């Protein structure tokens, strides 16, 4: 199905199933422990051996020698695979560095071997007997130092966030110099870890020259293609299965070492091999969100109209990598005739930087939305009013290109009313509640929508039930449920009459899960397949008209009504199709918008920050399942709390690794850190986006949260912190005098 014109009225608009709060159909399996995750496919891969990945102990250099004798002779050991035993391997299209190192080492904890044994404990013990002699060479691990000579570099997150190396509209420098009120400030964000609950895990089993891998992966087609390329196999010889994913946040978008090493280990020992990457290996072995240094300049007239705005960002990555596209939202979010954005990329030897939930906008808005708050204060304007004043309904760099939907002002104004923003004291450090300094903060939310091809197969069985098959993944977001809702709405069935099968490369290729594109595109693919199935049903039942109603398990046209089940009486009916997009996303800017409001308390004695209230208002097209969407937003808000207050991968600048590489040292929010969270979805249906008229919210809920918290901390204390995370030592000595 080609989507080249705005969507007209279609069966989804009935919204008898779609658009309503539905319980997760995978919930009972997950809460009862019967949903198999990657490491738990015991029946499908019987008699599996266990693999233990050995990570490099240096960040840059080479392996001089490896002594495997003691490990090979250890109890239970079946085999050891290193780069030498593996032979020539390829590198996946989505991997910046090779997943098996040796003899050259690209980063700390890069996989250099897998030890396979009868039991997990035997594999782990034997791995400790491997002796490796390294030759360490000097590397670059200091971002601030590396950025001094880093070149301007454009980039694309492949998730809707992109920008050229430098981009100009108007004459920024002239306009900024002439502006009556200006801000010039620098902000930093640290490296972040995905820290998902389920580790990188895979089971690999060979059947002749074909390999099946049960794995934890967000993008099945990407992973299948890159595993085939890495192993030097035709894609048809590789099958990936990932029915349930225990969190990914972008870290599982790409093929990782667990899948490759499991496949190599299984081939070497002639048995299925299961690998769960140990937690201390994950932060350095896999990808992370890169640190940034961002300079923002804003010049405005005295009435608050922005005349000039510049956002310059710098980040680092491995050779061949790309920048964190932190300036993207600044190209689109606020009006202003004179504009400058630029990015610098430093070549560094830390582990690979890559996508983490809302790449680009998440760290970019942590800076931009503090700057907007600072500028509002300089102008003597309310922060909400300042943002509203500089709203735009067109792309500021291409004024003839309008937004398909843009309700930012409504998000801000309705959020302010709901949150009680009028009670905020504009003068910082004035509100107390016992020992707590209390403040409120606000930030805009922004994230682009992406259209991606997505396919599905739907089958009507003799029992009147519909089976949906697509390689779409469910990473905890509710994909099973919204896919079932779509098929049920299209075929006029209750959700109980729909079975959804996901996460198998044998199924039609979907959009996959990432970039908040999954829900809208995957359901649009199911919509396309259902349109074709409806046509097949009509033909088999002998309807001449295409104007049919599918409802209550019946097909009705004119004065005739027939049970849907009758269409499959002579045999199942199956249809497969995919959604493909034309140029609507070039004619219109497709984006999602929101506003975050936060109230914090800062302990006047200790400087500890506690969240008291949080509100998100979102405008993101049709909300397919409000219950699941709310869960996505509050989860994103929680991640934003972590980014603002505690999360930071500490870099050892001598030896080039992240020191706090486990959940004891890398702090993330827990339930006790999170207060009441309220989420409001504005009514919206974007007919320029897809037939579902839906977009996404999973990343919108994160973008802006960190800045809203930072702005609230400033309002509470009068101390402005521009370096994340906002840990207590950064303002403790500057808090208002207690006595």
C-alpha cells in the first residue's frame, strides 16, 4: 500500500477498539513468568552449553599473546573461540567497530574470546584462567581536550534527528551582536548507559550451515542482515527470533557481541550455546549515549522576540562513528530569522557511542531548555510566556514548509493551568516547606516522527480468528496489544479473536522498535495487510461493492450481512502487504510536541533534590492505546529524572574505560525517587503521518524532562547548574543560608 496523500476517513476512525485503554495482552505471561526471554528458550534449544565472554583489559592497543592451555583443560570446557579460531569476520552495516577484537583492540571490554563449557559456573571459572598479554598504546579519552581540535561534522541518528556540520539562516553574528538582550552559555551532559533490565543475551543453534539465534533485539531485520554479514553467510541462512525484549532503549537496535559470540561458540562445539553478557561488561562492551558540550547563544528584543539563536554541540566517538545530533530540535522548535547550528565530532577511543532513547533531542533539550529559562529571566518574562511568544507553525529555516500538526502552545498553556503554574514564585529561593527549598520548572518537549516501511501478514482461519505475523518487536512498549487492536478494528472482531506473533525473521519485515516510530508504522503495516484481507474476504463472500462494514464478526454490504467466519469455511484466507510512504514527510514537517512541568524540593541542609510532582502534556497524533502510551511516557519521565539527577558514566581518562560499569555504581532512579506523575494527551489525529493518523510518544516523554528539573532546582535554590547530573556537590556551598 502506498501512502502518498493525507489519510481520509477509514475503518480505524470508528475507534471501537483502537484509541481505547486496553490491558496488555502479554501481561499475564510476563507476570506469571511464562513469557520466554532470550536466555530462556530451553525447549527450542535443548542441551545448550554456556558461554562466557572475555572482554579486553585495555582500551587501545593489541594482543601480544593469549595462553589458553589452562582454560582448555579446566573441568567442563568444550571449546574456546578467539579471533584466530573464528577466522575472517565481516563488520555489520550498523556497527562502528568489530564485535570480536584481536589482535587489534578498539576499546575496553571489546570481546576477545568466548569460553564454552557444560555449565555457567565452569565457563566463568575457565575464563579466569585465560592469560592475555597486551601491548597498550596511547588513546584519546578526554572529550574536552579532544574537542579543541575536532572538525565540524554532520550526522544522522537514523532516528529522525539529523543536522549538517554547520547550517545558517540569515546573519546570526550580526543579529546577535545587535540584540538588546543576549545569553551566551555552555552546558555539558555526560555519557549515559542504557542500563536495561534484561542483559544482552542470545542462544545460538546451528542446523547444518544455517544458524538460528534467539536473542534480545529491537530490530530483527537489521540484526539478521548484520549477523549474516559478520559470519559471511547469505541472509537466508540466518534466523533471528526475539518474541520478548526486556528493555533496550536503543542499545539493542543493533547486532551486539552476545549474538555473534553465541553463534561462533555454537559452531565450534556443535551444540546450542547460550550467552548472557555479564552486567559489568555491558557498559563498556556495548554502545552508550555520548557526552556532549553545548554552547547556546540567544539574542532577543526587549519584548522577548528571538532575533538570533545558535546551538553548537560537540561529542566524541570511535573512528568512523558519528556525532550526537544534539542541535536538531533547535532547528525546528522556536522562531527566529537568524540561526546557526553546528556539530563537532572528536575521534575518541572510548566504547562506541550510538543511539539511546531520543538520540539528539534528549541531551540537546537538556541544554536548550535551560537556556530558554535563563533567557526568560533576563527578559523579565514568564518562562511559559516566553516559549509561547516564540512559537512557529512553520519550519523556521524553510517557512514554506508547515508542521502537519503543532500544538506546543496548547501543551504549555493547558499544562500550566493544570499544574498550578500561576502559584510559582518567579523570584528564586523564596518558597520553603520546612527544611525544603521548593521550586517549579517547565520545559518544552519535542521529537520528530519518522515514516518507515513496515509489513505484516494476516490470516483468517476456519475458526473465525485472525492471526497477525510481523517481525515487529515488543520491547516492553505494548506492541502485541496495539497490533491486535489494529487487526480487531479492521476486521470487526474483538481483541480476543486476534492472535499476534512477533519477533521472528521468518515473518514479514516491519519497522521494528526504535525512534518512537514503531507503533505508528508497524500498525500501519498491519492496516495495509488487513485492507488486502478485507478485499479477499469480500471476493470470497461474493460482495460486489467495496463499501463494506466489518463489525461484530460480520461483513455487511447493502442489505446483506454474512459472518466473517464463513469466508474461511473452505480454507484459511491469508494476505500480506506493507505500508510504503511517498513525499508527505517532505512537504510537511512531522513532529510531536509536549510540555513538562516539575516541582522539586531541595534540602536546605544537605542539598539533596527530591521530586514532588511531575506533569507531561503530549500532542502526538492519535493515541492508539492510552493506557500503554501513559506507561511509555511515565517511563520516559523516570529516565529523565535519572539523566537530570544521577546518571553519569565516570570516565577513567588514564586508561579509557567507564569505571562505574554496573548497577551498584551507575545509579538509576528507583520507585522511591519518583513522585506522582500525571500525563495528558491532547486530542489529535495527524492525517499526514499514516493511515492510523498516529505518531509516537515513547521518546517525547523524555525530551525536556531533565531541563524542567534543572529549571525547578534553580527556582528552588537560586543556583544555576549547567553541568549534568545535578548532584548535590554542585550547589551545596551556594545554597541560601539556613540560619
